[in-house]
């Protein structure tokens, strides 16, 4: 009996309207003003937010609202759903923290280290590898050996990579690598899956 959307206060605080209310009135500008990071997918409006439950716990939710439209194109109602995505957000946060920890471990190594995907693109490398090649991370990540090194060097690197993928066995090779300033170095590489 309180009115003024009091039953919704635990979700959004104050007297804020739900997405549903804006959708019912086709108030796109109202949605953009009330929910600046709302996304539109046809008639569906989606929003991610954090709400505080009555017991004080905070949860992440995805809200989506869509109008119900009759054959004449008239809005006859709307549906809004809230989905608790707190577990997914916790996993994302743990993955970010794990990645940060892994980066710190990799960067603490004295030897140059890199990780390539099956297409021989660099996906992760440490600071020492950047210093050794005299290339920035941006110049290397997502690139292949052919993008970075001479044709002859790239062919050797790719052949040695392929041997590891084909056999599943660790290899140790002597390779010649030329840094970005034209200095050649003979290196011993250990490659593994």
C-alpha cells in the first residue's frame, strides 16, 4: 500500500522505474537517461547492474525487458526478467586475478619466455622476451614469426613448433634469431606443449 514503486526499492533504490516501465511507453530517451549503459537488441533492452538485497548482500544481475506486441503492432504489456549472474562475475574476477598472478610469475623469469597458439601466433610473452627481441608486446602479441622475423628464421621456428605439435614431445633446438636492430643471436630454445 505504499505506492511510488516502494516494493522495488530493494532492487534499484529510490523510486527508479524498471526497464519494463520505459519499454511499455516506448521511452527510449528515458531508458538512455536512467540507464546510460543499457544496450538495445531490437525491441529488447538489456542492462547489467549490482543490487543490494534486503539482507545486505550485493549481487550482480542482468536485466532484460521486452514489449509484448499484438498483431496490430500495439504494445499490450511487457516482460522484464532479472538473472543473478554473481557466480559468473566471481569466476571472471578469479580469472582476472589468476591472469595477473600468472603474468607476475612469467615476468619474474630471467629467461625469455613466449607462448604461441596452434597457428604460431604469440599469445603471451614475458618482459625478458621483449627486451631480448627489442620489440614491444604490441609488436609481438597476435603476430606470427613471419610477421616479426626474416623468412628463413620464421621457417625454422615454424618447423620446430610443428615438430612439437606433431609429436607432442618437448624439443630443444639451436636457433638463430635477429632482433629488431639487426643483431643476430644464437639461442637454445626448449619448446613443449
